[in-house]
C-alpha cells in the first residue's frame, strides 16, 4: 500500500500559493453559509450579500476551477432582484459583472455591467449628492467594461473608454486608485503619458507619499501607476527608468510573507510517491505503474492539458487550438483541482487495487462533465476541450491516471524572457503571489523544470508534447501542424487565423497579444533589461544555455558572464543609456526597436 502520510502530503494546490487569509476566507464562507441557512426572511438579503462577497473574494484569492462562481452569481442576482433601491441594484449588478468577467463569461459580464451602468447614469445624473460607494462602483464598471473589450480583442475600444472616462483629472480626484489601474491597462503609451504619470506618481522610490493625488492609497493600489510608467518608459526606449519603476511596482505589491509555496518539499513528495513506486519489481509496484499509465482511467481523449509557467506562450497555444473546428478553449482555472482530494482519498484507501474497480473512471467522468458543461451550446459538437490551468504541471501523474489518452502540452519559452515577463505582469494576487519577486520567480522556473523532468522519467516516452514559443513564432504553420498532430487532430487551416477568431473571450494577461498575427518581437526582450536582470538569473545560467542550444537561439553567455552577474555592467543610478550598459544587449535592443516602433507594447 502507498504510505498514507505521503498521500496526505499531496493535498496541496501546486504553484498556487495559499496564504493565511485563504484559510480565513474558507472558514468565513462556511460560517456565512450557516448564517444564511438560519436567517429569517428579513435578514436574508444582507446575509446573501455577505456570502456572495466572501465567495467572490475567495475565488480571486484561490481559484479552484470556478466552483464557487455559480453560487456567488446566484446570490448577487437574488440580492439585485430583491431590492427596490436602484443604487444597491447597481452595486450588486456591478459585482456580478466583475465576477463573471473573471470567470471568462463575456456575455454574462457584458449584460450585468451594461445594466449596472444604465442605473448608474440615472443616479449620478440626478444631482451632486451621490454615495461614495456608488461613485466608485460606477467608475469600476467603466474599468471592467474596458477590460471586457480587451478580452474580446477590441484594443481601440478599450483604450477609448480608459482615456475618456478614467484617465481624466476629475477621475483622478474622485477615484485615484482606479485612475492608477486604468493607466496600467492602456494598450499604448506616448511620451506625454510618461510625463503625466510621473507627475501623478511623485518621486521614484517614495513608497509612502504624504502629498499628491495618490497619498493615502494602499501600497497595492499605488503600484499600478508604476506599472504604467514601466510600460510608458519602455515604449520610449528609456529602459533604466522603466526598470526602476517596475522594481517599485513589484515592491509595493509583493506579499513579503508569501514564501515559496514549499515547492522543493512538494517535489520531494511527488518523487517519493511516483518515482519510488516506478522502480520496484513487485506486483504492487507493477500495479502502481499500470495505474499511473491509465489502466484504471477512461480512454476518453477529450481533454487537452496545457501546462508550464505563466507568460511562456500558453495563451498562444490555446488560441491556436481553439481556432480548430473541433476544439473549445476553456481557459484557466480548470475543473481538476477540486477532484484531487477525492482521487487521493481513493488511492490512500487502496480500493483502486480491487479487481473491476471503476472509481478512478468515475472521478474522470466528473471532470469531463464539469468541463463539458462550460462549452457554449453553439459548440457542443466539439471533440476536444483545452484546460489551460498551467500549474497542472504538478498534477501530471494524476492526469495520466485519469486520462491516458489526453493530450498534454508543455509550453516553454526562453528562461530569461519568462522571468522578465512574469515580473513585468501583475497577476492581481490570483494565486500567483511569487511573481512580484525575482528570486521566487527563478525558483518557480527551477522547480517546474524539475517536476517536468520527473514526469519524463515516470510517464511513457513522448507522453508530454513540448511546444517552444520561439518555434511557434518562427514558423507558425509547422508548429501548429505538430501541435495538432500531437493532440490527434486533423489539420485545419483555420488555426493559422487564430488571431482573428471572435468566438470567445481571452481573460488573461495575453488577451491583446493573441489577437495579433504571429510575430517574433518578444523573442529576446529580456536583453533590453539585461544589466539589471542578469544578476537574478545566476541560478538559471545552465538552463539558459541548454534552452538556447535546443531552440537554435543566439547564446546569451556574454550577457551572463561573471562581470554582469557581479554587477559590473549595471548602470549608475540616474544614467539613461550610458556606456555602462552591456553593448551587445543595447545594440540588439536598438535594432529590434527600429525594426518595429510598436514592439514595446507587446514585447512581453
């Protein structure tokens, strides 16, 4: 029998770090459910609202396959229907729209936000007396409507909303936090934007301003103006200034007590369970190997699992697949995580050893039912569904048990580009707390590579298909043909036009990038920031060399030599584009920048 204590140790959601507040939220949800069940009719609306808010917050802090979204949406709708107060209805419909937007329900989000804004206009146009919470909610609706347009690929429409309704002097005075966040959400930036946002931000390095429009905001909210300045200065080629603002943004949003998610310990546990059992010669070890390779699972090949690190090209891979006639892209937060405790309990009980047991298949069917329920009625004829929960890279042993015929795609990208892109993107604390710290990002990369190496040893050869981002942008058709072939799909030329597909929203940091034709502008983007980034990359030096050799990329050895890693090539503070910058990185960046003036806004 497998050791019960080892199996118990696997009850974690790999890569999606959980902090103490998540446990508190879970306890709060359970308590509020009990309160709602006991509440008299007069108190039910208030109790329902408290529970909806707690479920919404918990879904943001620890996504688990959106299992909480239907319940929260039901409660928001019930509260909105039951109130005669237009202001209250506007707030609850706005909350509903934000919830559905996060769940990638574009049409549901649009309907709720549009109805909320109609109420807002009637209320806010009625006179100077207006509740502060309503003002904030209505401005937040505008931001979410812009975000919705981005998920649908309408960058120009999103920018128009942001500039005309949120990036005004009046909006800065009324809702400074949303002004800062809107600044960071712009698709394009000008030199005038950089100057204006510098004035709003105040002196670089002032982490707690006592004067100015952002004074009094929480650190998390102040960070957005620095993300905006990173992007604005990057577009102007002021890379040192951009980097300093990026450091400031991450420092303000960093959860200092987030830890590393115990990745090394988790990897040891997986190695003990899967690796150790894979080498023995007894009947139990043989049965275990057969189980891991899917002997008790379902032969259904519906799921396509995309795994890897964020910002490695996963949204691009999903967009290509989802453009196929037979494929639906379900996005992130798939349905697997909530089923793992039941699978682990089954393994711990030993019932899977009983001849004829179909309990593993039953769990697999629950996953399939959950994923199929998300497919729109107009696409119910699809044969494959993409699950892009990237941290399933830690769950591939279990996936293989459940779905031996499922396609598993491991997306990869140059390690340095991946590290920079994670650092440059705020994930808004949706389970990726490590991305505000370069050391933790590098550790995530190292541990992900190690866990993928474990699966290469344990699973059948070729079980995981490796897809390099650089190969996709170098020759999209060749890469797409290989990807479809690996997933058992016939060639469909529609995948080459993935960027023009309007069939679904894309609610990820790459929402705008995957609406563009393939380009290689993001390849080597890290070189622009090599003088400041290279020291953090020391632990990845060998990974970088191996990746570049395998992918046919130019060597980065000159940028990662001892002088750079020791800080010798880093510019002095306040020197913009000085001689101290590594000349090779600067020349490469200049050539790329001259080749396409629009590259900076989508390079990461």
